[in-house]
């Protein structure tokens, strides 16, 4: 019954993580395990006719973005079209490669251990996002543009406490699970969240750029969508700020000398997160963006030079 109910939620709430969050809210963590899928679906693309139509329409883009981050494909096919579950599409996903760039199919069989890990990651993102929704709302009430501002100390502490709580694997009694050395085991969510060298964020930036700037068909179809307008604005602003950092002695956005750049960045993010869907994308994929990455900046400089030469 709960598996059927979860499938109904997937049809009713097609937004990024929306069905999972609503299911958790209504039935609690005890029954959230029933939302576990025993199929591996790296793209997160739903087995619906609407998603199938979008998959066919943006096939080349999905294949390209999949190379950056498989999960971004779900953003491409997220649609308000036919969201009813389709057995035919489900079977098609099992038998169809994502694209010529990979041998992976859209859906494959997952073992129980992988399915459980996938569900824990999903649960962690829901819990993290629920807290951040409240933090963002309070920031707006206080008229704050940054969680690092004076007057947001308690909100910053709440965010950090949430990350700390979600970073440890826990047993059924919610007690930390210890490894052979007596240290708390890092959670599956923490491994998905951590981005120490910025590689995950760089891949996401690459994928989102392909959607909003490099694919005319996708942008034509979504240019009036508030969420995608917010994504494009974010990419444009961060590119400008990245160029500023590239010409400074210290290129880290967290350096004291770059507090002005950090202030602009945080104010823009806070404003854009008023769109809930963008907030979901930001918290899931962009919250650890360092803005300046030498590799990306070098590519952008080369492209600018080529355009000027042309």
C-alpha cells in the first residue's frame, strides 16, 4: 500500500525531491523505507509519458549532461506533462542506453545494499533542505542577505548543527554507528554532500551551462520559467565574480580581502532562493560553490579571446 502511495506522490509532485519530501512529511521516517526503489536510476528520470517525451526531445543534451552529473538529467525532464506512471516507459528505460557517450541504461537492477544507501542519501537531502527552507524564511523575515551577516549567528549555527547531525551513520535508535576504531561512520549523505576539491560543483556548473546557454532548444522551451531564469542569472553573476577573483592576489571567495565579492554573491543567492525550485537546486548542487576555479576561468578566458578574435 505504501509503495503504491509513494508512486502516487511521484505523479502528483514531480518537482526535484518534492514527492520524497511530501511522503516523509505525511508518513514519517518509519515508512520512508517503502519509498526505496530496487532499481538503479542514476538520472532520476521518472517512468512517465511526460518524462519520456522530454527524454526524446532533449536526447543529445541528456547524454552530454549525464557525463557531468547523471542526476542533472532529472532537471531536464522535469515536466508538468503526463506524470502518470507508465509500465511501458519503465521497461523502455531498462533497455535503452542514456546515449552513445555511455553504455549505461536509464534504469538497471540495484542490489538491496545499494538501494538502501540511495534511500539514505535521499532522506538526508530532504532533512537538510527542510531545515534550509526554514533558515531561508527567517533570513528573509530579518531582512538579511547572508547567513554570515551579523544577526544570523543562530541560523548559521543551526545549519552547521544540521550538517553535523546528518554526517554520521545512525542505528535504529538514532545512535551513531562506530567503525572498528571506535569513530562514528560517515553517512552516505555526507559522502554525497562533501566536495573538498570542488570537482562536483564544477561538473554541475558545466551541466547547467549546457542547459541554459549551449542548448537553444532547451532554453527556448524554458526561458520564461522562473526557476531556469534564476539558474541562468546565477551562472552569469558567478561568472562575473569569478573573473573578479581571477584578477586578485587571493582568489578564494572566503578570504577577508574578498569580503565584497562574497557579499555580492550571498545577496544574489538569497534573492534567487525566493524561487523554491531554485532553492532546491542550489542546496542540492551549488551550496559549496567556490565561484573561482582556475580550470573553468581559463576556459572562459580562452572562449572570450576567441570571440574577440572573430
